[in-house]
């Protein structure tokens, strides 16, 4: 929207951030992906800094199951410090299916984004890192504006409810309806983004 307002061509993709990822981070990620017997996973990040940006953990669990069963693609969950309880909710919701996941620091997460087929998550640091690295993304947005906080690649997808309180940027809310988004809508956006995804060379040796 902002690009059109400024008169920019809509098919121009903003340049990527030239982040130098150490070989040690890439090796760590490759080793863990091999242990999981996974290549080019779909990353799912259920965390967020504000409670109003959180899509329910149970929804992320259902999304993972649908991706693996209906698209026949592997998923890997990512999480940060202090989000262990959130991941436990995901594990309980998916049980008895196993949850593929391993801890990462910021550089290892960047390496994991480079190895990923797609990133799905809310408005949070890992999403913006994936966008900056050029990883295809599906953003689940609640109280923040898509033009400001969403991905800039026109191929990426934003799933968001249009409400009277949209883009309020509230960190707390007594209604908490902006993240009441059906799993089906996010899954459909994942399928659409995968269809638009440009072919990549398998980076795993």
C-alpha cells in the first residue's frame, strides 16, 4: 500500500539484509535437521512479545498437522528464551505426534531461516528476521498494521481480521478478538505462498 502511494512499481522487491551467518551456525542447524531427517522445513514460530499478538498454541499445533498430512511437508517449531511453556502447550495439543524442534540463538535461527521452505508466525522478531533474509513467509497479524509490520515481499501472505479496532497497537485487550483467526485461513495462505515460492537449490550437503 505504501509503495503504491509513493508511486513505486508493485513488482519491485525490497533488497535483502546482508546478514553474514557464521559457518558454525549453519553447521549446527544442518546437524540438527539431519537428526530430525528433515530438509527445507516449514518453520512455525508460535511466540510473540505481546499477548495480543499471540495466535493460540493449539491453532499452531493444528496447522502443523494439516501441513504435514495434507501437503506432505515437514514442520519445525522455533521458540526463544522464556517460551518453553508455550511450546509445552503445542506439544500437548499435538500429542501423541512428536514435535520437531531444537533450540537456537539468533544467528542459528537466521541459519535455520535460510534452510527453510517457508516461515509462519506472528508479528515478532523471528518473522522480521525471516523476511529480511528472503525466506517466504505467512504472517499472522492482530493489532498491528500490515503495511507497517507485515512482510514487504508482495508474494508473502498476511492473514489478518479487519475489525473496528484493527491496527490499535494495544498490548493488552479485554476483547482479544483480533487473533481469532481460523486455522483454515492460515493453512490456505501457506498453500498459496508455497505455490508462489520460487525454486531454490537444496542447500544441505
